[in-house]
C-alpha cells in the first residue's frame, strides 16, 4: 500500500473514532429520564443499563425500625442523581470506602417480573442489596392479586471471596435476582464497599431469562480469552527460546501476564489463599497484575520498536526508569496490610499515571516507527486498542466532576479480536526477522568468503614482494659483496641491505593482528610503527568524539586495513615527507581522512593494475564504506565515509557511489 494512502487511512480512522466516541458520549443511547431515576418494566423487557437511572450518595445509614415512607423521604433529600450513562463513580476508596445507590422499579403489567441486577467485581470488594417493598399497587389489579406488605428486605451480601457455591449464579459477577410484583413499585437500595483503587460500578438490569442466556456466552468468552492468552503465551515462549528470538520470548511473557490480568479482572483469582502478613489480596490483585504488565511490556515494546530507536541514547535509561517505578508498585504489596492502608491512594494514582505514560510511549514510538521505517501496523493496533479508551477518558475527565481515568467496562473492547490482531502482527514481524536473519547470515558468509579471498591475495602479494623486492635486493647486495672490488662497493651493499630490512618491516606490519583493540588505538599504534623505521613523519588525530570506535566491527577492521595499505603505498611510491590521518564524526556519519604531501600518481592506471588499490575498494564495498581518491602533483587526499544506516531512509541523497 502506498505510504500516502496508508497515512491518509490512519488519519481518517483516527478522526472517525474520535467523532464516533464523542457523539456516543454527548448523545448516549440511554438518556437520563425526566424524573432523574427509576425504570418501568415492560412485558418485552430484556436488558438495560441503570447507571444514569439511579440516585447515589457516599454517606448514608439505615435506621432500625424506620418506616419506608421516612426512608424514601430521606433518600430523596440526601441522594443525588447520577448523570453518567456508563458507570456510577463514588470516588477513590481511600476517600469513599462505602457508597449507596438507589432506584425504583415499576412493574405496570399484571404478571410478576423476575429481574437480575448485576455488575463486575473489579471495582467493588463487597455488595449488599436491599429491596423496599412499598405494598400499595401503582395500577389497578384483579381482586385475586393481593398487594405485598410494606417492608425492607435484605436480598444477599456478596464479597470478592464468596465462592461460586454460595452465589445465585455460576459467575464471579455480582448478580442479585429478585421479583417485582405486578402493579407495584419497589425500591432497590445497593450498598457497596471498595478497599483498593477507585470505587465505581457498572449496573446492568436484565430479565432473569436474558441474564441466564447471556451468562453462558459471557463465561465462554472469558474462558476463551484466558485460554487464548495462555496458549499463545506458551507457544511464543517455546518459539522464542528455541529460535532464539527476544521478540517472541518477550511477547510470550506479555501474553501470560495478560492472562493473569484477565483472570483477576473477571474474579477468577478471588478464591486464592492470599497470605495475611502481606497486602496481596483479592481486592488488589488486579492492581498488581496491571503494574506487572506495565513492567513486562517495555522489553517487548523495545523489540517491536527497535528499528526506530537505535539512535536514541535516552531510550533505555527512560525505559528502565519506567519499569523500575512499576516494579516498585508491585513490591509495595509485600508490605503488611497495616502499612498498605496509607499507601492505597498513592499506589493507585501512580498506576494511573504510569499506565498513561505507557500508552503515550507506545503511541509516540508507533508514530516514530512509521516515520522512520514505514512500519504502520503498530500505529493501527494502537488506534484499535487505545483510541476509544483515550477519547472516552478524556471526555470523562472534562465532563465528570470526579473522574476515574482507569475505568473499563471490560479488559478491552473486543479482547479476542485484539489478541488475534496483535498475535498476527507479531508473527508477521517474527517471520520478517527470520527472513532478514537468513539473508544476513548469507551476506555474512559471502562477506567472509570475500575477506578470505582478499587475505589469500594479500598473502600471495606479500610472497611476491618477498621474492621480487626483498629477494632481489638481497641478491644484488650479495652480488656487490662477491665482486673482487667488494671493498669499494661496501656502502652500496649496506644501502641495499637497509632497503631490504625496511621492506621486511613494511611487510611484517601488514601481518600484525590488532583485533582486540579499538580502531583509534590500532591506528595510533600503526602510526608509531611506521614512524619507527620510515623517514616520513606520520601524525594522527581523532576529532570524532570516539564515534569511530562505535562503528560496526567489520567497518573498523576494514578502515584499519585500508589505512595500513595506504601507509604502505605512501612509503613506497609517494615521495612524501609528511602524512596526516584524521577522524571526524557527527550524528549521521564518520569520516577518515588520509593526506600526504607527495608527488601524486595516475589514479586510473593504478586502479586498473594495482592489486592493493583494488583490495581497498573491495574492502570498502563489503563494509559499506565510501572510498574516494584525490591525487594531485602536490599531494594525495583519501577520504573514507561511513554513513549512519538509520539516517539513510530520510536522506537518500546523502550517500554517493563508492566508485
């Protein structure tokens, strides 16, 4: 897909998501009733949200023996309407540990209506439902139907630790069934307690038949999400350990933690035996899992965004700092419960901040990956995953007096879709990495074969030099010493022997290995060696601020061998008296300059016939180094340029041809 088209599609998707969410919030499908609360049941009633049909207060108490008329009057005087259609927010549990909700259900039909009030347990540690039966019918009924007696009944009390056997339904959701008699209005009074995090509810009223039908689908979906995360996590770990692949390994850990987070969210971890001497409990296990997910996600994100962050020196320190803060949030749960009471609010506010820092981190580097490498799939996933969430929370923050920025009606919208999408994207990236790894291995083998060929050529050239130059020089010296007038030719013989010794030193320097040291150290040593025996003065200066030593090993090795070959040619052919070697560098490239004040040479002839120059260009090609010669009668300049590979996609015109 063309880059422009993909970019336009992402922009339109984001704009459409924002508009849809804003319209859904400002013009909800469940408007607030004119009287502020209550709901009238019908014969065809199936399910509805009660959040914006209730009255609420954080401070209320029941008075023993109080009449229902007095109770109803006190509720109407002290409670206030909840205007939010998606949830009932009491506040943070450290400030509002107990909350009350009241609504009235009217059954105008002539038949009793069986209904179920339900909500998820992740924001509520304990709940008690009371029913106020007012007794007098609101519509005229047949004489055979007798009105019920006015009274306040307690339906049930559930906590997160309540076992399935003690509940009305086989679900860890809070679900309270009751019957609304025909022609009557009953008051529904709900008392909830929250011990950790934000205290808020998402109330749903369903007919008993509708709730029973949906319960099975809810349980199947929850188990599918948990099972999918478990299987994908284990398979990813096995693949990551056997390949080996850090991407798949870190993805496996993320999916296993997501599985634990999902189990905690739906209440499946409520029945575990938590130790009494630590703060871990069924109330805060979701918080612990979320902190853990924030920790384990960053190594995974680094593997995903690695092509976009290689040149960012601050990425890893910032990543480790964020991980450390989240890890501290997990470790604080090891403290005794008496201490955790004072840390409850700071821990949850830290979780809120760090979660949004993580979402911002993912969004920024998704955009950066698209800008630098054209990788758009993580940006698309972020829009699907966090777009709706972010816009909802932003609007909640602006419209709600006491917002909870970590409110979820479910772990994610369409969790199975998101899990499948993320798994597909990661598998595709892993596949590309495998293909790239095979290609790289093949290139390394080809480069190694080329280097071995160059080495054989150098050994053969050294052998020829030993035979043709050193051998001939020594033979000539022996000839002068063998002549009858040898005494007269002693000085000539000594000069030839000195020349042979210099050639031997020159050739031996090309055989010395310096692979264990940095490039600047090796070049400094090379300059010192040539200064020891040559009349030419060599000088070296590193202006690159150590950037030359950060090049890839093959590039450092190639630069060293090219400089070594240049020194050899300068000593033999240039007639120079001085040679200057300098390193330069910035964020985009490193340059190596070698200059002499010799007589120059015919570059075209030397390039065609000189094995040494041909080997230099071959080494430069293998290491992706630009090599340029500029010979002149007053001296020769040679420039080696190595470009930052990350800067190349944005600057395609910066790298010239190596030839």
